[in-house]
C-alpha cells in the first residue's frame, strides 16, 4: 500500500481510503467490522464516515455508521491504528440532526453539537480529519459545481460567513476534538476562500477536499486540481466507480439484486444522456486490456497526482478485495492515452 501526506500535516494516509456509508442499511454491523478488519490488514489506515450516514439519509439510521465504527474501536482496542475522518452536515432542510429540531446550518452551536455527538458514537475523544460535508451557502446540485445557480449569487440573510465557520472549527480544534479540517462538495471559489482566510487570519487551514471524481466526471481537473496541488489541499475522491456504474453491472438496464440502484433508485446522476455509452466504452477498454473494469477505473483515480486518497466502498467482501486490490494495478502510458481518447469523445456526462 502506498501512503501519501495529508495536506501540509504530518499524517500519512493510505492511497485507498475505506468508505463506510453503507454500514447500517446495506451492511450489518458484523459486515462493517469484517470490512474494517480486512482493510486494516491490507494496509488501509484511513477510514471515512459522516454524521449523515448511513445512506440513503433517514432519521431512523442517521449516525448508525459512526456507531458501528465506534463499537469496532471498542472491541478491537485499535483506535491508534486508524486515521479517522468524519463530517458535519452543511446547510440543509432535514430536521433530525439537531436537538432543537431545526434545519442544519454551519454555525458554532451546531458544529459543537455535531462533533460532540459524533465523538460519542465513535467512542473516541478526537477525530483526525473533520470535514464540512457540503457548504453553508446555496450551491448547485452535485460536487464540482458546473451548473449556474442564481441563488448562489444571492446569499440568504442567515448565511454564516466562511470566516465565522473557521473560527468555530478553530475552537473545537483547540479543544482537541478534531486535529485537521477538510472540505467536501466544494467549488474552486469556496476552497480558495477557506485557504485565503486561514493564510491571512491564522484560522485552521483546510488540508483536503472530498469531491466526486471518476471516469464519467473529471470536472475536478478544470480548476480544482491546480488548487489541490499548489495549495496542498489534496482530493479525497469519492464515487470513483460512479456508484458502481463503471463496473458495467447496470448496462442495458440490468438491476442486480442487492445493488444500490436496485434497492434505492438513486442513480440518476449516472443515468444522464451519453452516460451508458461512455460506461460501455470504458468497460470495453478494460476488458480489451485484460483488466477488471472496476480495477481500471479505480486505478486511474488513484494515479492522479492531485489525489491524496481514493475512497472505495463495498457491500461484499469480494467487492472489497477487488477495490483494495486496485492499488496494485498500474495505469500504463499507453492505457492512459486510450482512456483520454475516450474522454475527449464522451466528455463528462455525469458532473
């Protein structure tokens, strides 16, 4: 396993990060524990979760994933072997996260409440990387925002300025509850505003950004990749298999039993015009090259110079073995040229 520096910190995280969002709905606690055991044994030292999980978001299962991880820490006594990342939800209308029953906002009060609850569920007294799951300000749908949204240019009266958010995160950092700060589902403007505030006022400096990045959505390369490399705010790439679509298992309308799209019908992001043809071409290239389509797609993401860690997820141990095994797959110059040729023709059908 390869290890990479997290931002400007002294932490070295594995190039593969274990995503956990299915634990508590698609996966049982026992299955989550088995996945963590296997991942750690394979050299994966970086786990990612969130107060929002499990997915899809429901009041009945909110926080379930953190609870599963916390129970594993308690049972194994190995908290010190894991670099743990979690997230606080951003601006939203869901009312089941906070004790007052109100919508979520990124305010000092809500940040403190959220981190304290996460620490209790996780059965730990610190979180290595605490991320803002999505921004406080209105944003276009999806990460790597590429769609115009008039509301984003007309901030609401109750919007918490980024400087105030950073002050609040700084307080919980000084209290020892979190060690480092990261972003998620953020734009180039948002990322640089966070960086600029920390550089000018001495507030906590963000060390990472967790956005979607895969063969069907390479929009991160347009502006954010330069920021990631020049400012050392590396990408923690989520959805590297485009919710499983890049395995080819959903081609021609197939809906395998137990698969996420089969269960929850939440795959619309990867069912856009041109998406299936793009998937077909990438899957075909992998098979032509003698590679597993999932491993080719994952290895491509891991090999990008702006990627700090590739967040994989699995609902079965076989899927997990394939995903972690992708760390041993090399994307040759010849294969990368062929991948880029397809990309030039199909573009980013799923931003």
